[in-house]
C-alpha cells in the first residue's frame, strides 16, 4: 500500500512539473515578438501627419483617375499605411479594433503583407500576427486574399476566429466576401465594386495588385470595354467551380 502511495505521489509531482514547464513554455512562446513588428514599431514614420496626407492624396488621385475612361494606377507605401493606423484608425473607425488590441502595424515585403498588433488582457500580453497574399481571379474584380501563419507570439492559432471576425466586419459594411480553402490555407474571395451610382464612368476593373518591397501597387482600367478587355496580370487564383460574381452594388470605399 505504501508503495502505491509513493508511486501516486511521484506521478503527481511529475504531472505538476510537466504542467509548470508547459505553462512557462506557453508564456515564453506567446511573449515572442515578431522581428518585423518590433522593427515597424521602432521605425514609426517620423512625420506621421505628412504620411497620412500623402496617403489621402494618392487615394484622391486614384479616385479621380479611376472615374475617367482609360488605364490608372496607384501606389501606397507601408509607411503611409502605418501612419494612418497610428493617427486616423481610432478617429475614423473607433470601434474597429477589438478590446485589448492596440498598435497595429503592417510591413510589405517578399510579395506578402505582414500585419500584427499588440493584444493585452488579464491573462496575456502578446503580439498577434498574420501574413497575407493577394491574387486576381478569372472573374473581374474578384480578389483572392490568402491568410497564413496566424500566431500569438510564436504560438500558431486556429484561423477560424479570424475568418468569423472578418466576415462580420464585411457584413457591417455591405462588402461581398466569401471563403474557400485549399491545400495551403484559407482564401477570402473579396468582390471589389465595379459599378456604383457615384462612378461617372463604369465599370472600374482591377487588372493587377502587387505587394512590392514596401509598397502596395494597384492597376486597372475604366470604361465600357473594361470587362471585355480584362486581362489579369500576375498570379491567378483558380476559383472553385460554380463560383459566381455578386451582382449587388457595394458602397464606394474610402481611406
């Protein structure tokens, strides 16, 4: 009997030790800060208002160019986007960030957009990060955005909650977003409005979207022949059979 008691005591001690080691590992794993996020926070744009104004000017040029027949293009730097996140996000969209989330940043490199933000509550202080890529599809203005490597620190997270959150936010803003999965992960199919009452000329068709080093580049064409002339440039995401472009109109987006 005493041997069994000693054995149970040893097992209990081992379980407690394993639990303690697991807790320390979990704490250390979630405390990890991705290099790109730490660098982006430390290298915040030195003149945030100027970068925000540059973003607004480029968006205004895009809106004007895309409203006229012919080709157009626009470039947005990650410095401009981060400046907007620092200065304007909570002003323009005060309820967009969930409770406990702060200091969002993006970095554009290697054909990807890396996004991360600090998350704090009574249990965790971590950085949540995700990578995404964007591709055009055979259907005009249907953009395939692939989400990968969702993590809290260095700890992989299930992407289901991110999908639910993005779907809810899209519904609030009457944006058409659907989801597909393939061997490499989950893909959001986002329909960019090509027709809107405020557009003097239509449709407005996106022909290229690229993540260059530090820059998001968008190119397209406007006019009656735009759909017939649609020739996507760059990688093309193959839609699942039966996918149909939404015919509903969506509000014109703004910065």
